[in-house]
C-alpha cells in the first residue's frame, strides 16, 4: 500500500521504532517517511519486531506492519498500557455511546452520523491486539460478531433501518477496525469477509445509482460531507480487500474506489498554493468559511493535506 493510514499505521511505524530501543533518539522522519534502513541497523537480530519488519520498505513506500505485533516494550507500550487501564480501555463498561450504541442494539448516539461506536472500535482493535489483552480482545470479538450477525438482508452493515438514512461515512472507521481485526486474527475471515463483500456489492449498486448513500437526494436524512471529505478511509479498506481478500469481486472493489474518488471533495484544489487561504480564518468573510467548512475542519484538513494527496 502506498498511503499513510491513521492510528494503525502510527502503531506500525512505532513498532519498528520501539524495537530499536536505545537508538530511537537517532531515528527521524525524512520527507514524511521513516528511514527504515537506519532503524534496522540498530535492531538486535533476535528482535521479533525487527524480523517482522519487511525488507522492501524503501524510498517512500510504507508497508503496514501486522496489527498482531505485540507492543509491550518502551514508551509506546507504556502508553498503551495506560490507555488500556484507563478510560479508553473501559468505555465499553460505562460509556453510553459505546455500551448502548445503536450498532450494538442500543439507542444512545450523539449524532445522526452513528459514528461513536465505529471510532471506538477502530481504536480498540490495535490496542487490544497490540497488548495481547484478553479482556479487550473479548470486547472486540463480541462487537464484531454483533455487527456482522445483524447485517441487513441486502448486506447493509450498521444500525440504519431506512434507506433514506443510509450514509456510507460511519462504515469507514468501522471497516478500518474490521480489517485490523482480520490482520490480527485471520481466523475471523470466514464470517467477516463474506459480509464485507456483500456490503461492497450493495455499495456498488448504490453508487452506480447516482451515488446513493454518498450524496444526498430528495428525502434523504443524513449529512453527506463527511464521507466525501474522508473518502480515503474507505479506499484504504477497499484496497486492503483487493490486495488480501479479493475473492471474485476485484472489479467491484475497483469500481467503488473510483466512484468514491470521482465526486470526493477536491483536496488537491484546496491546497493549491495559488488559491489556498493563508490568513486567519476569523478574518475571512463568513460566507467563504461556511462554504468551505469541509476543508477547514481540523481532522478533515489533516487527512486531506498534501502528503495524503500525494500518497493516495
């Protein structure tokens, strides 16, 4: 894969850095990429994490490390233990947007986007498997089983019970979590992969029907901007499926990537140095900032910045 991902890729890069141990002070990012040759020269040959580091990580290509690499050493390991022992590792116990999420049969959600559970799930998978924490892995597997077993007959995955509220966006982080789970525990593929392919078949028919679920049509009740601003997230999953579990659906996966890209928000145009807004946005007329909110939103901007445009 030739893109930088999110939390999972942070863990992947850090896994190599942690393996370098005392030498990590001498490591750096050059042009946005980890100097893997420099990392590996400090890695002891007995290091499992170093042995798992691919030898073809060169010159601007990042190959993701498997989520199943256990990260228990160094600063990253310490921070992950703190997360597991703290709020992040206990949201399933008390946080209503997780514990009672519509994704798990509940009714509690802070937004019609239904994104609370997917965000949690996408973050918990690498935490659970990075630490090899049985308590957290049980939560991950229970959640995955529920959402797969409660998919709609036509393949839709998620709590939306009306075609007018079906919006692809919340599937982006949910599916990133599922792909990480499959990396960590391939034994789950027999149930998850067929469900994902069925969903992508439905997604294909929806996108072919004037981008249903991606842009709003009369009567639709959802906010379409998030899916078009962060389309890269779903392309990551589609490409991962294409490379790892294509089955007989390669053309559907490719078509879906193209559909998403065709009418996504144009980040390359937004970051054009000739037109990019460089002054304080508080001094820019309101009609301009409102019109361009999808580009100004902090997370959107981070994901759509120039390094992403060049790597997707």
